[in-house]
């Protein structure tokens, strides 16, 4: 088996609703299920990854905002989850302010990278769920990451905005993080009944070639139900197709090396 040296994976695409959070939550849970020690960092002020893993955001006294803005140590915000081996650094709506507050900070793009340095040794994988924008929260995530996973929804306009994302990645590589590389592109919400899904899939493969994961995530109702129960799919419906494909993705991620 190939060992991945870079272990910090950002899940990014500035489009909303492409399954960034669904992938962050379920990939993290499936990696933990096979014995990996995993930290999920929720960098989206909407905090969907946090609630998707059952974190009661109202009861939190601190979150990733305090790490980025108040220099709180990373370990002070990390909480464990129902899945053995999976921890989360949660976010709350307070994080929305960070996008503006960071602007005036020195080394504003390096806050997350610096914060993760103190705990990176404790985990096999750190997965970062990015917000749907290319602002400072995403820049912090791309600067902290070794690898990038880009989910693409198999819908019309799927490729729109990808040029912008690729430009941002190039700028980050040039100025902030020369080590950043693309781990893979993940086709999500694939619908076997439509030609459109196949067409999008073909186009994405033309553009990204062998960077596209062999695992394709189909539309699966259980995957969309699980977050409202605060559970990853492997707890909510462990035998569902959704659980099966995210287990397969986790296998591909552990096998894909550099
Ligand atoms: P993002 O984080 O990119 O905004 P989400 O992961 O929140 O996207 O997904 C957007 C919506 O689509 C959510 O309601 C989610 O439950 C649903 N969803 C994601 N993946 C699937 C899937 N494979 N099948 C069905 N629904 C999905
Ligand atoms: Mg999200």
C-alpha cells in the first residue's frame, strides 16, 4: 500500500451544494472506521459538518473562530464524536465574522496552518470542510492543506467556476503553499437515469483525466437524510448504497499516494 505523506486534505469548490460537507463528514467517518485517527475541521460558518456529526452548536463555548481570531490553541476547540477515532474542530455562525476580521491580521492566510502544526502528529488524516466561497476561510484551508479533493456535482453548470477555482489553486501554489496538489476530483449526485450525469462525467474526465476518482457518488436519499439525525451515513444506515460508496472512496483515498 502507498503511504500518503501529506495528510491534510481540503475539500473545496466555491459552488454551494456540490456535496463538500457530505463528503467531508462521510469520508472522515469511513477513514475512522478502518482504524485511522481523523480530525475534521469545519471551516464553514454554516457549521453543517458540525451538526452533521451530532455536535450541539448551541452548547459550545468556543469554536474554530477562536483559533483563527483569538489565537486559542487548536486542542482547546477539538471535541470527540460518536465515531471512534474521529474528532472535530467545530464551527458556529460566529465564524462568519472571521472572513472580515482576518483581513486586517498579519499573515492572515496562515492562521489555520499555524494552528494545525501543534496537533498534526496526532492524526492520520485532517479533513477540512471549506465554505462555498474563495475568501479568506478557503484560502486558509488551501494554505494549510497538502492535498485537495474537489467534489463536482453531476448537474448542468457543473464545470462553471472551475476555471476560477483552478486559478485560485495556482495562486496559492505560487505564493502561499507550493506543496498543495490535487488528490482527486469526485463526481457526486450521479443519476444513472439521466444522460446529463454521463455527459458531465465525460467532460470532467476530459478536463481532469486520471485525477478523477473511480468511485462515483450516486444520488442516495439516505445520504441526504443522515445529517438531520446528526449522524454520518455509516451510523444512520450502514448497509445503504451511500455508506458503501463512501467506504469505497475512503479506500481509494488511502491507496492514492504521491
Ligand atoms: P456543500 O457542502 O457543497 O454545500 P452538501 O454536502 O451540503 O453540499 O450537499 C448539498 C445537499 O445535497 C445537502 O442537502 C445534502 O444532504 C445533499 N446531498 C449531498 N450528497 C448527496 C447524494 N449523494 N445524494 C443525495 N443527496 C445528497
Ligand atoms: Mg457545506
